[in-house]
């Protein structure tokens, strides 16, 4: 993951350094208002706009704003991934499909070139459980992974965390760019979630990123974090290279 200047072009960062908790917890920082992100998004290259999913599909149920925002951009690019168009039902379908994919592929190698021989399940555990780092990658990550899967399957109102973003990237072949504009910072926070190319070569379970989607994180209700879609202001169909 990376942090860049508002004027810098997106630069994908593959993989996850499992010993670096700052990478896994990138969505915990202060995110700033939607108005501030809209102002700074216009200065990115290419310039971007902020679209709340409620503007296109009605107010999504609590916790569904991440998949709803992804679906809006996939639909715009002619890449429908659910039986329905962008809606609450489609957001639930995507959320559950990603969880099922993660459960099915939890032992898929994440980066065969890494001596730690991490798996997709281990990456999700590292991204979703703070105590994982206290154990130095030696503990029972499967219990953390199973807790993550139960929580996301049965408590959709809690929203999608970093572990879900890593899994969604590998499931759908996405490079998921996330942005926020904290009021205390002059820089746009920019992170990229995608499966490493080496993991995709190891087998067909994890998919190489072929399409980029761009999400913003802004202040939500009750001190929460809300996800918004950030398509190009130029109206281009964005294909990841």
C-alpha cells in the first residue's frame, strides 16, 4: 500500500507485508468529510469525482456501501458481476460471494516467493485481527479467519473491512484503490488492494487484477466511515494495466 501526493498518479502496490500493522489498518485513520474529499479528488491524475451510492441506487442498507460502490463502477465498465444491477440485493450477493470465495480459497498461496508462505486466509486474518501481529505470525490464524467469516456473513451492518477488500480483489480480479482526505493532513491517503501476480501464477484460485475500481472513505453517521464511488471525472472506462 502507498500514500501519495494529491497530484501523484496511482501506483499499485502488490501484496501485504504481514509484519507491518500500518498496512493492514489503513482504514482506521481519520477520513475527513465528503466535501473535502470531493475537492481534493478533482486534483488527482486523472481527476476524480465522488458519487455516493445512494445517488444511484437509493440509500443502501447500513454496511453495504463498499460493495455497492464497487458495483456502480463495475456496471459502468460493462462488468456486471451479480445477477442484479446495483442494489441492496446485489451488494449482499457480492459480499457473500467474497466470503464464500475466501473460505474456499483460504489455503491458496498468497505469495509463493515469500518465505513465510502466507495464504489468502492468513492475509485476511492479518488485515482483520490486531492481535495477530502480537503473535508474530506464529499463532492460530485459522481461528481469526473463521471469526472474520462469521462476523461478515451474519453481521452485514458492520460493513466490509480490509480483509474483505483483499478477498474481493482476489475473487474478482480487481485493483481496489481507496482514498481519503483527513482534515488534519494535506495529503490524500491512497492505498491499493490487489493479489500479487505470483499468487495468480501459482493456480487459478486467485485472480490477477485486470480492472481497477476507486473508492473513497468519508465521515459517515454516528462517527462511522462511509464508502463512496470515485470514477474518473473524464468519464473514461478504466481498465487496470
